[in-house]
């Protein structure tokens, strides 16, 4: 679905591989065919502010919310619409409304909730699922502690949100669980990714579109994205 809005001449976003000028890695379509980097200037500007070590918790939260609105605008670009008849104060007319597949937003706890809040403002009728995963700090392997999904997830376009695609472990585990629950059409939305994470997710789930705002250089020995923005959960909730 998302790929269908990447037609040539689309001005708001480009496939990754184009020079960002930010010191972050450039990748070609051939390298990461399922990855899209949103290059919208507002998103790029806000990402820079997010990265800054001196950005306060309140400001960080506000920026994530604003970015989720902009990202939501992009990923919903190709949703189908149909004309219905309505009456304005002056006359009858046919006017488009969303139709067909409905959305399900799935937040990977806990940092996913920052992105979820903004998306829900944009799409208030969306159903919401939660996957609770924490990363074992020693092994970096995700451990599931919570799962709650809408019963009709198979009929919905599922947008999974987690700000950081680092090792890819959480994303792979979460998407595997969603598929087990019946989800068929899934987009993974994050603020920052690294090649290791994209590779891991793309090899485990080659059918999943990955949408991000930045593709950073690498993963460090502690599983942090470099240059990155630190721990997204801690920065969102002020827990460090
Ligand atoms: N999760 C984060 O919050 N930050 C990273 O850099 C990597 C994973």
C-alpha cells in the first residue's frame, strides 16, 4: 500500500539512497528495497532537535508528537477514498471519505506510545494494539511481557510504531506475533534506523515496508544507534 504512493515526481519523500548531507548513511534502493526515508524538511529539522542532548523531556515529547503527525500524513497518503453524498448549508454534493481497509496502530511499549499519541490525533477512529517487549540488556534479545490486539486485525492495515529500529529484534518479534494473530498488511514506522536493524527486519519480514526519518551510521556495542538520539524511552518519559 505504502509503495503505491512513491510514484516518480512525488515531492515530499524519496526512497533512501539520496544524500542527506547530515553525516548519516546513504543507502541505495537495491540495498534496502523495503526502506523509505522521509526527507521532508520539517521532519528532518525536528529530528535534528530531537537528537540534541540538551533537548528537554517536554520538548522531546512535543517533537515526537509533531513528527508522528507528519509521518502519519505520509503513510496514509494512499488510503482509498470513496465519494458519498452530503449536504452543505447551500446544496447537495458528492465528497470523498475514507473507505475500505481500516487502520490498526500497534505500539511497541514503551517508547512506541510517543508516536502513537500523535497518530491517534490524526486517526482517532483507529484501533490500537500494544506489544510489550523489553530488551534484555545483556543479550539484547527482546522479551515479551504484554500483548493485546484487536480481534479483527486481519482486516486492517497495521501500522507498527517504535521510534528506534536498532538491532531489529523487537520489530521482528512484534511483527511475528502480529502475523500469528492474523495481520497481513503491515507498515513499520520509526524515527531512526540503522542498517543492521533494517537488514534484520527485511530478512525476517521482506514483505514489510519500513518507513523512517533517518538512517544512521551504525549500532554500537551496547545496542545504541550512532549518532542517534540516546534512549528514546528515557528521553520521552524523563526516566534517566
Ligand atoms: N533504543 C533506543 O531508545 N535508542 C537506541 O539508540 C537504540 C535502541
